[in-house]
């Protein structure tokens, strides 16, 4: 007998007929794998036609659309216009190519729908496992802590926040920076990624408190200039507290002298943080590993599994040597997040104690699958292969009188240009033409005040033939535009 007023069982969002959904789901999976297997057959990038762009201004749909129609719409209006970073001719910015294994794991994670902010469940144990693997890779102690974040931009911000609380004490979380009366200053090379400056802004220091130290001829931080800047600041009454070493700069891939920076940080009592977005995972390659000597002495490392690690977006990571100091910067008691010794509310500390996110997806699973299925050595070998391709591109440029190499090749980034009178304008046009014709997708940057075509070889699908196609395209388009 049902109690009066008791609601009836109602519809849920699950299908009534699972078999229909299952058939379509299997087709989606087959199509997805077919697409990945045939990447080479399509251009690296196709500009979104105006009418397709305009079609995304449709009103919020109130009524249901059959799922197979939604899927067809995806195939027609969305999938063909991806940014192309899965394609072997994608060489722009710093973007990994992803793998089918990572995509499958992401699908499994989506079905689990885990909220990895906290509580006692398996997904969090997988994330803890990745943190231990990262600690092992970088020579950090077992007591290190780490969590997944969107990317290195936020990981750098977290490191800065940990260093701030460590320097000013727990009360500073309540009182703010100004209450300390200290003028805290931070240091990084002028080649740093813009997210370091942004982290200084977000953390309340202001970017004026960040000293952008000049680089030497190899684009590494100039140690003498760094020492002088620190001394100058101390003499002026400031308190230097944070030093960032680049394990691969965004423009040229230069790796700072991390060991020297670690010693300097120790002597000056600075928090030594590594921006390893681009290069830190090259530690997986025994051949490349020695170039990062000193990384194991850092207090924190920010890096991305979605770049050299080839994990599908997004999978940034922050690793902190001293887990307690890390927790001290973020953990906040709240009645609704009460920890217990048993039950689902057990397992403290939780990932939300180590960063600002409470709701967090299961980024660890695609990383765990990838590292297990390929093995770390295989990922390391792929990274070494990318660097070998970069050296091949470098040699080809040096051997071609119409081209000019603009920076030494430290890892996997090659900056070069077509020689011409109006070279900045011409090379920007060459890059855009290469993209629009779907030949290859390098990006551009400025090196020493000169516009460079920048090829960042971080996608595991790139082969020597793709390097050849890039070069042939640059020469052909460069010649046509220069004499056109
Ligand atoms: C050296 C460096 N630092 C930080 C970042 C920012 O990383 P993310 O895009 O994952 O936030 C990048 C991105 O390319 C980078 O190359």
C-alpha cells in the first residue's frame, strides 16, 4: 500500500531501450577509431565555414532530438573542424596528439562519473598512484604530494600559492599578503610563459613583483643577472622568495641550468619551482634525462601529461616535495566536507586539500591507462624521437640557403624563417598559408625581435615525411609570395 502523497516512480535520463543506444554507441566507437586510423587522409586544419559558424547561434533546444540525428550533426558541423592537434602535420604551439587508448580510458572514466575532489574511492587511489610515479620520476620523496589540474598554467599558480603560504605562514591565508608588510619578489627568465606573470597577478603580488631576468645566447636564464637582481632587491628592502626554472621554454625549448638555480635558491632561501610544461616529461628518456639535472632539488614541479605524455586534454599536474606544506596552503575545514575514520567520508587527506578545485574529474584514469599500456619507457622513446626529428629539421634548415635558423634547438622546438626583405610579414603569411592549405600547422613567435616560424614537434604521429612536407611548403610558398 503506498502512502498518500508518495510520488510515483518517474522517468530518468536513462534510455528505455538500451539496445538502440548500445548499437549507436558501438557505431560511434567504430567511427572514432576509423577517424584516428585515417588522420593522414585529411588536411591538418580546415577553417570553419561562415555558415557553419553562424549555425551555432541556434536557440536552446527545448524538445528532444533523436540521438542519431545529434550524432550526425556532430559529424557534419563539429568533427571536421577540429584544431588538428591529433594530425601528424600539427606542429604549432605545444600540443600533444593524444592516443586511442587515452580516448577509450576517457570514455570509461566518463561512465564512472567520479568526482575526484575527495571521499574514499578507487579513482582517488589511481590519482595517488600517479603522484607516486611522478615523485619517482623526478626523484622526489614518497611524502611528496600531487594532483591533476587543467594544465601547467594553474599548476604554476598553485605552486606560487604554496610558496606564499610557506613564506608568510598559515595566518596569511586569512590576513592576506599586505598584512605581512613584506615586499615579496619572484624571479624567472624573460623567456618564461605568460602564465607565470598571470599567476603573480592572481596570487595578489602583482606582476611588478616578478623580475624577468635576461637570457643568454642559448635562451637560458642569465645566472649573473639573476644574482644581481636578487641582490638589488634585497638592498632595496624587498624579500626575494620564489624562483622559477624553465625545463623547456615555450618559444625555443631552452632548459635553464636547473642545478645552478637549485644551488642559488638554497643559498638565497628561495622556493625553487620548475615550469616543466614543455619538457619535464623528457625525464622519461634516459638519453634526455641528464639535461634536467637539478630538477630533483626543486620544491615543486608543474608539468603536463597532455603534451609530451600524449594524454588527451586535459591532464596538467602539480607535484610538491613536501606534502604537508602543500596541504597547508589549501586545506579548509567545512562541516559539509567532514572527514571520518570509516565510511565514504574516510581517506583524508583528499585532493581538494591540495588545490582550489572541489569538483574534479577522473583525469588520472587516461594517464594510468596510457602509462600502463605503453610503459613509461615507450613514452620516453617517443619523446626522444620527437627531439631527433627536431634535429633533422634543424639540419635541413641549416643546409638550405633560403632558410635561416633563429634559435639553437634544445629539445623539440625549431624556430626558423624564410630569408626575405620584408621577412616578418612574409613569414607570418607563410605560416597562415601552410595552415589554410592544410599542408602543415606550425605557429609563429618572435625570437630576438624577429618573427619566426615555430615548429614544436611534440605529437607522436609526426614522421620525417611530415618534416619534409613542412619544409617543401615553406620554400614553395615563400618563393611564390616573395616574388608574387
Ligand atoms: C613553458 C610553458 N609553461 C606553461 C604553459 C602553460 O601550460 P598549459 O597550457 O597546460 O596551461 C605552457 C604551454 O604551452 C608552456 O609551454
